[in-house]
C-alpha cells in the first residue's frame, strides 16, 4: 500500500513516517489506499501533543489536532510543503521543510499567517516517538534565512504582539530587527510598552530595537515609558529597557524620563534595580543631571549611602563621571574629616570608595 512513493504499513520506518507526517499533502487522513485501510493516524498516539512555542500555541489530543489540520487545509487551498531534510535520533526525528500558501479564511494560528497574504516559511518540526513507535509529540519552530523575505517579515510584524511574549517568538523578532532594520517591526506593541517591558521575553525585543534602530525610531518606546519611568526602574526587566533608552537616545529625547527619575532619586539609589538606572543617568546624562544626583546624595545621608551594598555603586559612578566640583562636594559629604575617612576605608562596602574620596579631596576645579 503506497502513497506518494511512501510505504504505509505497520512496518513503516520512522524516517518515512516523519516525512509523510510533515508533508501536509498526505493529510487526507481517511483516504483508502491500494490495500488495507490504513492511514497516518494509525501511527500516531491517542494523546498526541502539538505545540508551536513561538506563538504559545498548543493542541492536546489527536482528534482536536486532526480538526485543526483540516481547518488549516481549508484555509490554505494552495498549500505547498517541501521536505528538505530528515534527521533521525533514537526516538526523535527533526524535519526541515518549506511551507507556502495564501490564507483565505480565519483559523487558529492566523496571527502567524495573516489572512489574505502569501506566506513562505522555512521551519523545523521535532517529532518524538513513544515505545510503540507512534508519534506522540510534535514541536514546530520557524526558521529565518539570513536575509528574510518581505513576506516573512510582514507575517512577523503582524504577529509581533503574540511573538514577543514567548522565548522563541522573541528571538525571531530580534533576528528580524537585526537583519532587516525595519522600523515598523514593533508597531503592534505601541501603546503597550510598559507591559512589554515587564515581560520576561518582550523586554529583550525592546532592548534589541533600541540598540539597532536610529534614536528617532525608538520614540514610541520613550513615549510609552513616560509616566511609568520610576515603576520601570523598580522592575527587574523593565529597568533594562530604561537603561538602553538612556544609553542610546539623545539627552533631549529622554529628558521627560530623566525628570521623573530625578524626582525619586533618593529611592532609586538604594534600590536593587533602580541603582542601575541611576548609574546610567550619571554616565549618559547632562552635566545638570549629574549635579542634581549629587545634590540628592549630599542632601541625604551620604555616609550611610557610601556603606550601602547597592548605593555605593552609584556613588562610585558619580566619582567617575561628575565634575571636579561635584566630586569634591561628594567627598566632603561622605568623609568630612580624616577619622571618618579612616573608618570608611575599613568598611566592607565603603572601602571601595575610600580611594575615590581621597582623590576628590585633592581635586582642583579647572
């Protein structure tokens, strides 16, 4: 019993089965062949599981997946699948293939394959076989060429919101950003920047975009953070997005964010995440910004901050980037007399600042 040159029998070898499974043109599952009535379903476990991690898509149960495939075939009547390579393992098969067609109606994975548009994807699907030799699990990943086509990029742009929330999807978006420099790739995320910045995967997409694109293109990210700058500085992933903005965008462009942060600087200096944002302000801010940070330190308990396990890093950064006059002010606030300086040099955290204080006290304004 043959179909397309592939032997379909209980003795079907796994490599042939893997290729037949992925070539969706064999998925007329209930067709009868020139022999006993055996279909591909005979070689699939009842608890079969399918997932596409890039868009957080999953089906459990063969009947539901069969319904999905039938729906997919109806939605893409011109579907074409070409298998390029099958790599076998002890109980696995990785199949690399190209799939193309045009979506004509809605179906479950439409965000990845927008309706009315021709798509052409290269993908790899990983199949797992159970002890009986049946396919029990399938995991599908999209692959990008070095220079992805406009059609592929359009599909990713349309699905950016879905992709940004998953690790594989985030990695796909980052590849498109770095390889194409398309400024419109994250248009879908506009209006939801605080949420994306707090996302474990989405924050990496924003960071890559800020680094790769011209500063003007990142304005929608800055606009999205206005009003949320302090909250972002306190968050373990959003603070990274804020840091990239401060590093790569002109001071005038980030001025609204800097102003919000300066108003809460006393808190940020001692915060486990906010201190990094304070350091970026000192490194990349204006002279006035640096002076205002020093003002906050001197107006507070500078001695305590010099010994604080987090804040001392901000003070060290200030000694590196601030003017001679501000460094002197800072040194006097931290160690107003030789005894205080001696005590500082013995402290576990403060000792790292002792040398900077000594140098600053010798500093002469130019």
